[in-house]
C-alpha cells in the first residue's frame, strides 16, 4: 500500500510540473491584452475630451454671431434716430435765439432797481445799527451796574461771614496751640528723662559687658587648664591601668619574691641579670614547695673586689635574699672582664645595662639574654612613679576644676547681669524712641496748630479788607446805576427804526429777486444753446462713423460663421474615430477575456495538480508512518515480552508458562499490560509521597508551636502599639486643633483691629474654607473697605491688597512676635495718606512688641519716620558705599 501511494505521488508531481510550464505564456498573453485595452481606453477618454471642447467652441461661436447681429441691428436703428434728433435740436436752437432778444436791456433795468433798493436798505440799517448799539451799550451798563451791585453785596456778606468764622477758628487754634505747647513740654521732659535712663543703661551695659568679657576670658583659660589637667590625669590613669593589668597578669599564683623588692630606678636590669628567673620564685616555709627559704646570714661575708659597689645599696627587699644580693657587685661594663677573676665563689658582677660576670667564669651580655625579671622590675618602678605622678596630677586637676567651676559660676552671674543690662538698655532705647516719637508728634501738632493760627490770622485780615473793599465798591455801583439813562424809551425808538428797515428790506428783496430771475433765465438759455450745439455736433459725428462700425461688425460676423462651419465638422470626425476605436476596444476586451479565461483555466489546473500532489504525498507519508509504527510496535512487543520474561525469572525464579500455570487464570480475562503498569506506578507514587519516617516530628512540632506563640505575642504587641499610636495621633490632632483655633481666633481678632485702624473703618476677617476640620481647611481673606461691599482679597485694588496684607502680617506678629521683621518696599503701591497710616502702624507695633523692623523703601515719608537710615550710594561706577544717619541724634543736634 505504501508503494502504491508513493507511485501516485510521483505521477501527481509530474502533472504539476506540466501545469506550471504551461502557465507563463498564458500570463504573458493576459498582460499584453490588458495593456492594449488600457491604451485604447485612454484614447477613448481623449476623444471624449476633444468632443467636449468642440461642442463648447460651437456654442461660443453661435453666441458671438447672435451678439454681432444684435449689434448691427442696434447701429442701424441709431442711424435712423440720429436724423430725427438733429432736426429737433436745430428747431430748439432757433427758439432759444428768439427768446434771448432784448434780455440784456431788461437785466440792466432790474439791476439798477435792485441797487437803488439796496442803498435805501443800507441807510436805514445803518441808523438801526447805531440805535441798537446805543441801546445795547445802555443795557449792558445797566446790567453790569446791577450785577456789580449784587456781586458787591454778596461779597460783602460773604467776607463778613468768613471774617466771623476765621475769628472763631483763631480762638480755637490759640487753644490748640497752647495744648500742643504743653504736650510738647511734657514730651521734651520725658525724652530728657528717657535719654538719661538710656545713658545710665548704656554705662551699666558697658560695665557689664567688660566684666563679662574679662570673666569669659578667665573662664576660657581656666577651662583650658582644667581640660589639660583632666587630659593628663586620664592619660596617666590609662597608663597606670594598663601597667597594673600587665603586672597583675605576670604575677604567679603563689606570689613571687620580685613583688617584695624595691629597686632604685635604673638598676632593674642589673638586678634582673643577677637573679634572673629566681626572682619569680615565692618566699616559702622550710617544709613548703619550691621557693626562697629564709636562713641565717654568714658569720663572715666574703668581701667583693676592691672598687666594686654592692648592689644591695640600691635594692631593698626581704631577708631571704640578703645572702644572694650581698654577693652581687655593680661595675661599669669595661671593668667587668678585669674584675671577674677576683670574684669569690658565689659572687657575681653586673652592670646597669644588664651585663653579667659570674665567679665560675660565665659571662652574659645584656643584648644576648634580656631578662624578663628586669622588664617586670622596670614596669613595677614605672607603675609606682606613674601612681605618684597621677596623684600630683589629680590634685592639680581638682584645683583646676574648682577654679573653673568658680569662674563658670561667676561667668553665669556676670552673663545674667549683662542680660539684665541689655534688657534695661532695650527698655531705655524703647522709652527714648517712644518719647522721641511722642515729641515728634507733639512738635508736628504744635507746628500745625501754629501754622493754622497764622493762616487764620491772615484770613481774618484778608476777609476784613475784602469786606471794606466790597462796601466801597457797592456804594460806587449804586451811584453809577442811578446816573444811567432810561432804557425803555431807547428800546421803543429802536423798534420804530426796525419797522422801516423791514419795509426797505422787503422792497430790496423783491427787486433783487426779479433781477436774479432774469439772470437765471438768460444763463439757462445760454447753457441750453451750448448743449444743443454740442449734441448736434455729436450726432453728426456719429452718423459719419456708423457706416464704418456696421461694416466692421459684418466682417466679424462673417469670420465667426466661417469658424462655426469648421467647428461643426469636428464632432462628426470625432464620432467616426470613436466608432473605430470602439471596435478596437471590443476586440481587445475579447482578447483579454479569452486570455483571462485561459489563464484562469491554467491556474485552476495548476491548483488541482498541486492539490492532487499534496494529497498523494500525504497518503504516501501516512502509509510510510503506518508501516514504521507497525514495525516499532512489533519490535516493542518483542522487547516487552523479553523484559517480562526476564522480570518473572528474576522476581519469581520461574518461566512465564510456569507462572501462568501457578496463577491459574485465563490470560484473555486479564487486564492489559498498560493498565497493570499504570496501577503499579500509581501505587509506587503513593508510597513515595509518604516520604521517609520523620524522627524529628515532635521536635519540629514543638518549634512550630513556639514560633506560633512568639508570633501571637508579637501580633498582640503590635496591635497594642497601633492602639497607642492611634491614641497619640488623636491626642496630637486634638491638641493641634485647639492650638490652631486659639491662634486663629487671636490672629483674626488682631487682623480685624489692624484692618480697621489702617483703613479708618470697614471690616475684615479670616474664614476657614473647603473643610470642617481646621487641620485640613484652607484660608480665605474677606475684606470690606469703607464704602465698598464685602469681597475677597483678589478683588481689591493694589494699594488695598497691600494694606490688607500688612494687617495680616502684623496680626501674626502680635500673636507671636519675632525679633526681626524685614519689609521690602511694601509702601510702593501706597499714596502719601496710606503711607502715613502705615508708619503710624509701625510705631504702634514697636510700642506693643520688641520686634526690630528693617524697612527697605524709596518713599520720603517713610524715611522721615524711621529711627536710623542706611543708604547705599555709588560714588564711582561699580563701587558702592554705605551711609548711615541716626535721625534721633540728628534731631537732638539740630535742637
């Protein structure tokens, strides 16, 4: 079956190859037919465009011929009308000539009559003008005299009233001046007293500062001495501790004789070289362990060689070492070799460097055998010296500590005195400033009152003089009014003259009107005669040019008709070409359709061949796979049988037939091998899942329980901590709200008060918005200057915003004053009146708080109200210079 499938697949592949070879010519034919059809379609579209243009040309020529025919007809009609118009105009010209005969004479007579009437009118108008001017002058003098009388009477009343008011104001100004002088005297006395207190406070402050500086220097010196002494004691204590630990560490358990010795400094190496490790042995009893036993001394000591110094002179210690130390001599290193032969048994010589010469001829140099005992003796001597030095240093440190503590107390006292002096100085300066400000205000009030009184006195004098002058002028005006003539009779004479003038004017207007009418008629006839002449000339010229224009229009019409005949033949030619092209397009479409059908048939044959080939290959592949699977199953079955026989032999030691006979089962009724194998693997997995026996299960359970208990306790602790934290947070929030509301109320009250003070009225307050919780709420500033409605800060003008912001800033300062406040050109948007209010507010803030205000300003009013000025000038380009002026001292110097 697999062979047949492979043969069918090869046959299908051959058929597919033939179909692919036949396909390219068909595709080429189809492409050629499509190109020809596309070219013919383009030509057809071009013919359509040509036909449309030809039709448009025909319509244009037809419209042009019609228009030319209408123009020829119109020109012919105009020629007929021209003759009739010329005859009518010539008749009109003759009539105008007849009407103009005798016109100049009539016009001259009318002009003479008009001139005579005008002369009469002019004479009467002259008399009327003179009379009118006389009456007007008389009426003006009457009116002026009456107005002068009324004005002088009003001026007199007003001057007398102003004089009375000015006299009352002078009396009030005198009282105000007296009060201002009294206030100024009190302010001068208070300023003098405040300056005296300030000078005393300054002197006390200088003395306190000098004492504090001197005490501070002595305290710093004592602190340095104390620190040096304590540092020295600390260093000595550390060294003593280290040496003591080192000595204690090297001390034997039962003691050693070395600890009982006292060696002069510098002789430790000599004693260590002489006794060496024997010094580590303890002093023992007769029946005790190894060590030094006390025995009686020699009856006669062996003398050391001449010139040898006994080492015993520099060593003190227990009697058990007296025999040994008594036989040790101290020499210089260069004398040892010479004196060694003179030694008696048991004697030895040593040098201070640790060299050793023994009686039996042994010699040891210090650098060859350094002695640990010598080192320990040096450490003990050093420890003792350090202890003594530490005692001296401790005494010195105690003295330095006591001196420093005494100076510290003294420094605290003088510092407190300095603080008190500075507070007194600040209070005195504030009092001086208050007194100076009060004096400045009193002086300003006095100057204002004095200036006002002087102005009022001048006003009294001026009003009295004005009243006197008004009284004189009133009498003169009344006399002048009485001397004037009768105005009514003069006005009656003027009215009579007016009537004669009107009659003369009517006569003059009638005659002038007749003259103007004649003149207009003559001018109209002249203009019409000129127009008639011009029209006759124009119509005659038109008759001359009409024939030429008609001939020109006929030529243009003939040319247009010729072009129309030529254009009329174009559509027929285009139609013939379209018919011919339609036949070619039909042939091309048929050719393309045939090529397309052939190509589609070829592609269908190819697809069918490809499909057949794929199906044949699929069947062949499936046949090959089926054969391979069958072979694999057969091989696997044989291997499975062999493995099963082998396992049966290994596990049961029998053959498969014997096992079958032993089981006594029907092989056909048994489950298949795969099912049995699956059950076996499942049981094995269950067994493996149980794992090995856990011998530490109880211990693991105990550890898990302990961990669980620990975590439970930690969880309880965390929950308790969370409760505590939440309680603390709630407490802090509660306290924060209380403090915030307290501060808010205080700042709001101060803000309202300062706002009213700066604006001279109105109302303002702070409002919490956006939340009921004060800790999360925003802040809105609501303001109502005098004469305005309540609004937010952003709706105010620039100056009002500045004053409101200053009110808020100073309200915060009143609630929590700061030592220094810097205001940078805050008065820039303010006018002089508001700057004065701002300066008054600064004075009030200085009285209520201890804040020092630093004002940066360019305003002269603000500068004049400050205590001290600092100006930055640039005398040279790029070089700045600071200039300082104390206004209070300057005022005192000027005073």
